[in-house]
């Protein structure tokens, strides 16, 4: 809130690359990403003075790189980043990637194979499709006012027992009575 009051940014944007180092989440749920998204959504919707009278646009950087020697992003991980941004009311998406597969590059792009940008990977087509879908949805999504986030919590197994995944910060459990 101090940053918002002093800096008075025109827009708030953040990055959180949860797919860079494997699956660190209990039950496979990207709770850390959702919590970060909620944090910046809440700050932007609060506006410079925090009273929500003048919200500002908010965006996020999507992960388009892989850790050298690590697994590349899957199509579903790529889609999750876009879908979550739509659900959280984000008005801007930015792609964080390096354009080179040079041996010295620690974070190579998942969009191209080899040096330069001449050999697109299958994920290039996935991102092109997601960008097209975003462009098609944008006129409607940009007119919506994001007022709440409700989740149906998934389950994970510990031994023979099922447990509910953690509820993401800045969200509430879905309740049909409040829908």
C-alpha cells in the first residue's frame, strides 16, 4: 500500500514463475501463483489510496522459458497461466522469454528451438492460439469489474487419506448461496 500511495503507478504488473523449478505445490495446485495473482489484483483494485474508488489496470508476466537442462513447460501449464489471468481479471499479459538457445543461456525460450527465432516449437502454436483467444475475449473481459474470487478446492492424497488443498490467499471458498 505504501508503494501504491507514493509511486502512484499507472499500472501494476508482477512476475512469479512457478513452473521453473518443478512441482513445489502440495497436491499439484499452483497455490503460490494464485496467491501472488491475488495480492497484486487486490493492490491494483484498491488503487493508489487503497479505498477502491480508482482502481488501476494490472498485468502479469507469463513464463515462456525453461531452466537449462530442465523440463519445458507443458501446454496445460501455459494454458493455466492465461486462464488464471482471465479469471483474476488481469488486463495485460507479458511474455518473459529469452530468444536464444545458445549453450550459455541459462533460461532458454520454450517458443523456439536452436539459435535465433527461426525454428518454432509446438508451444509457439499453443501461445499463438492463447493470444488469439485472449484477443477474442478481451472486449468482454475488459468491461467486467472483478469483485470477488471463489474457488472450489481440489484434493490431494497423503497415504490413503484425501485432504483439501490450501485455499489461496485473497480468495474464498465457493458457495452457491453467494453466487
